């Protein structure tokens, strides 16, 4: 029975050995297509306010650059806006390059029998391994959330999103490579003419469609990031001692601006306090508003104030102790 099943499988998927050149070419095409679809998926997740490697890789690497070289690099590229765009563009280009190279390497190893590529093997290398490396390398910024999720939940969401993207790459790579290298069978007869060129054209058309979608998403994210906007200027006769709320502005250079969900957060007072309590945002808004005026010191110069502090400070000839009264501005007694 087992021999019959194996024979049927051999008839359906006969062993095929692809030449090294064709295998590498097929791997390049499939890897590039997988990289394009993976990048497009990341851009779509970014539109849904999920943190992706396109953004957090730059955040992670920037902490290793000293302030001096960082400012020098920012000046060379024309400011922070251009530096941010360069980082995002470099990440996307590097991701596509790595995907293409990985596809070529995969093709050179899988050319002997493309129809029997082990799913466990490819899942382990192209899904499980990248997720583990990504989690370890990006752990400090893995909790990034643009919708106000708690850090632990945000880490899980980011990992799930990344796992989905690399899974999409793995499936596209394997399926695309098999599509380019396995001979089709119709009514148990082999297709007469090799279909490598036609199938590569089909994959190329799918890739161009994905590129179009990715470019559209990237343009939308670019407009939302306000890279070319530096805010309004508050000057002239309208200037007031306290800036009105409607004249405040916020300028960010994030690709995705955070949108906090206040239902997920609360203010907790605990520890060594007499009355521990927890308040939601609605509880805080329900409190009676109060006004506190902070009066700044004025009337003396800096030198006069320093001399006054020196003359009024207690002096000791040796070890001593000062006792303070509640609310007093100077020691009540020193000895």
C-alpha cells in the first residue's frame, strides 16, 4: 500500500533537478516578490498603527550613535526630516535586498527537488528564527504602540504583526519558487514547453501590483508624517503672557503619531501612602478644578541673592544637627 502511495506521488510530482542558474534566478524572483509583499504588509500594518521594523529599527539603532556623530550626520543629510526619511528608505531598500539574496540562496539549496520542500524546514528558518532574533534585538523598543496599548500587550501585537509578515514572505518564496521550477501535469502528461519565462512574467505582474499598493501606502504615510511642515510661528502683537490653547501647535516627525486610548490607562497612587487609590480619566475630569499660582522670585540680582544665602546659612565648627520646624524656611536650631 505504501509503495502504491509513493508511486502515485512520484507520478504526480516527479523528481526534478533544476540547473543552478535557473534555480538562482527563480529564487531571486520569488525572494524579491516575497520581500515586496512583506514590505507592503508592513506598510499596511503601519496604517493600522501597529509598530513595524520599518520604524523601530531606526529607533533601536539611534541609541548607539553618540550625540556628536548623530548631529554631524543630521547636518550632512540636511536636517532631521531628511535623516528620518533616509532611515526609512534605507530600511525598506535593505529589506528588499536581503529578501532577494535569501531567495537566491534558497534556490541554490532547493533546486534538486523543488516539489518536496519541507514546510517545517522553511517555517523554522524563515519564520521562527527571524521572530526570535527580532524579539531579542528589538526588545527595548518592542513595546512601541501608536494606539496606547500597555507595553506587554504592545510587544505581543508587534511580534504577531512581524510573524505575519515573515510568514507571508516564506509562503511567497516557497510557492513562487515551486511555481517557476515544477513542471505542470495535465492529464498525467507533462507540459511540453518550459514555462519559466511566462511564469516569471506572471510573478512580475503580481510584484508590480504589490509595488503600486506599497507606494500608495507609503505616500499616504508620508503625508501623514508632515515631514515638510515645521509648525506655525507665534509672534507679533498677538503674543500674550500665557499662550491661548487654540494658538498652541504640535509638530511631530513620526511616521505614525500615537493616538492614545484613554480607556486603557489609569492613575494609580500606592506604596507608602495613607489613602491608596486608582482613578480613571473620567474620574479625574470629574474633580473640581483648582488654580495654583506659582510666584517667581524677583527684585534682587543674582549676586545679591547669593550673598544673602551665604550670610544666612548656618555655620558649624564641627559635626552638628539642625532641627527644622514644619513650614519654616530656615533651621530653627542648630548645634
